[in-house]
């Protein structure tokens, strides 16, 4: 069992993850040219830091290994994430242009992803009910709402496909623990996010919307 990381070391590792992902994001080729998000480090940093800040140390360590292995293989996990998302947003294009070049996802991994996505969507829906104004600033929650903006569920499913099976198992176990303890994972992410934007709390951010 890993020892708990000191806050300073944990922060350095999260920042290492973010810098690696930022380089991957900047190297994603878009059909219409560079996207705005590829030029906005501040927003990227807040969104991604908030997400990883909600993870336990074991998951952070595992995902660092995922990233390191991907880079050794010259894989761009951010590019793969967006490509996998297109299976849900543009299946025809995905099947003809993208699927042949992406790592195949086995059935056991798909099952893990389905379970994790169900937990994440459930947490997001609960958060939306409690903080409806703040939630309008984010993605729609469910894949059924995919349209001009990709849903949080579809985004998650795309990203989860880039994680190793070991990281996925850790994530599922963690979300089960959150549920059993009455902790909402979405709240943990959003709480850090609004504070990085300068609000004292989620309630304060909701009141300002």
C-alpha cells in the first residue's frame, strides 16, 4: 500500500499531469483548425486541476504511470479521448475514420467504464438538482443531451477509455466508497473549481449566477 503523499508532493504530481496533458491538447489536430481551449491554459488548468484534486493518491500515482507509458509509445491520450467521444457524437465518422487507428477496448474494460459512467452521471445529476444555476455553466449531464455541446457523460466515457484497467478499477472502487460514505464526487470537483475562480464556496458561486 502506498503511503499518503504530502500535499506539496501531491500538488507537484498533479501539475506534472496537467503539463503533459496540455502539451497533448496543443498537439491535437482539429478539422476546423485550433480550438479556443487549446489556447486557454488558465481555464484548462482550473478545470483539470479541480478534477484530479478530487482523486485519492493511489489514483493519481496510477494515472501518472498511464501517462508515462502513453508518452513512451508516442500516444496522445487527449487526442484519443476526443476521438473516442465521436463514437457517440458522430458514429459514422468514428467507425470509418477513427476506430481503425485507436486502441481496442475489451469487454471487461467496457464494463468498468459503464459502471464508472453511471456513478459519475448520478453524482452530476444530484449536483445539478442542488445547484441548478451553477450547473448551467457546465456541460449537459447525460449523453441523451448531446448536441452543440458534448455532454459530461460522453466526455467521461471518452476519457475513461484512455485509462488503464488498473486506474479504472481504482476509480470504480473510489466512487463506490464515495457513494457509501455519502460523498458526492461532483461536489468535490466543483468545490475546488469555484474556489480557484475566487469564490468562497459553491453556495457563494450559486448565488452569483
